[in-house]
């Protein structure tokens, strides 16, 4: 992969990390005010949070990741992990169902078909279970959900299990990062970028 393509892949991640850190900073600064504002509406707040996750998955390129620090400040790390895992799993199941039932004609209205086809190139025919878990960890949930629904005959049970297992590491990591001081978050994201770069290069080798 050349430098231009690598920069193109990394730029959205850097922007997302910046928004996440800003969200964490604001929620940590105004935690009490936010809790006072939502007091008495906890259940409704959880419902809206889950709906935001689902919509972010189904209608790309939106993302609910910057909401995680807010969730941590309101409901704590444990419940953020539970609620976020539920929302991401349910949202990916809906995206998979849309792709499987309505095909590329409808999916193309939500996400880039080019990106979906690019993701499909990396889905192997063998050792699918383990590889799908890996893809869930390193690939946007919406893209891989649509790719699997459109281009594979994977069953609902396998899809559900790989999705559930695959989103947990990211959910746990982001929930804990969202709870720590902002300067530590910046260090964590820098380390994350160093780890992610080889993964990006692996998934997008240089083309002649």
C-alpha cells in the first residue's frame, strides 16, 4: 500500500479518535450536569442510545462511537459494555437482514457498494468462523454486515455468534478508554494507530 492510500485509510480513524476524545473531555467536565439533565429518564436514554447505535450501523457512514464516553458517564463501564454490545449486535443483524432480503438495490442507498465489495474480497472460504470474528474486531460493523448478507450464504446462527463475539473486544476497550483521563486516551489511540497500520496494510496490499 502506498503512502497516499494509507493516509486515506487512516484519516477517518484519526478524525473519529479526535471526536471520541473531545466527547470524553466534555462529558468528564460536565458529568454532574448531564446526569442531572437525564435524571428520571434513564430507561428512555438507554432506548435512544441503542437506537442511535442501530441507525449508525444501518445508515453509514455515521458512527455511535463518540457516544460511548457519554454512556460511561451516565451508566458506568459495565452497563455501557452490555448496552453497546446489544446495540451493535442488533444493528448488525438488521443490516445483514436488509442485505439478505432486499439485495444491493436497497443496500446501495445506505452504504458504498464499492466498499462492500472490497470487504468481501477478504472473506475466505475456509476457517470462516474464526476469520469472521477477526473481521468484526478490525472492520466497521456496517460494511462487513452488508458484505456477508449480500455475498455469502452464511447462516443466521453463525452470523450472530461471530458478531456477538467479535464486537465485545472493541466495546470493552472503548468503554474503558472512555472512562480514563483524556491525556491517557490520546496515548491509547496513538498506540492503537501503531497497531492498526499493519492490519490496514495486510487487508489492502499494494496493487499493480
